[in-house]
C-alpha cells in the first residue's frame, strides 16, 4: 500500500489528501460512510504520490549528530557552571518556602486537634461542676 503522510491531523494542511469515490478528501478528518458495502460498488481510495520522501541514513546516529550532541552537552555544562550561584540562591529560596508551607500545614493540622482538646476539657469541667 501507499504510505499516507501524516499532516496536521485537523484537515488544514492537505498533505494526506486522497481521491475517494471521485472526490478529494482528507483522511485525517473524513469519515468513511457506513453504507459502503450496500452500494454494491467498490470503495476506491487513491492517495496522492508523495513528491519528497523522507530520507533516513538507517543508522542510529551519524557523525554530524555525534558532534551536535557533544556541542549541546558542552553548552549545557557551560551554562550550569555560569549560573550555579543563581541556582543555589533559587534552591535556598525554594527550601525556605517549602519549610514555611510545611509549618503552616502543621499549624492547620494542629489547630483542630487543639480545638477538640479544649472542647473536651471544657466539657470535663462542666461535668465536674454537676
């Protein structure tokens, strides 16, 4: 079969156009009619020829990709070394913020328990008076 090139998936680009029953449709959005077999005529789909086929070296990597990967990692290491002081400052700020959140959560969890303990003590005092 013919390879149907994937396009936009929305019917906008037209790379997947196919001739179907005399009309050009876009298979990424067109629905096949339900009564195909009942019509008695074969349902014919003809796909446009792909003018430019994708080329692949067939290898996992090429010499060019090897050097580009090396360059990309080198840039990452330079950026890391250059910006590590800012990153340390941001890390410290983040840790302080997370500690503050943990403290607030602990306070909120403790307040219902404390309120329940105060209510129980108040109830005990009232029972002792009777």
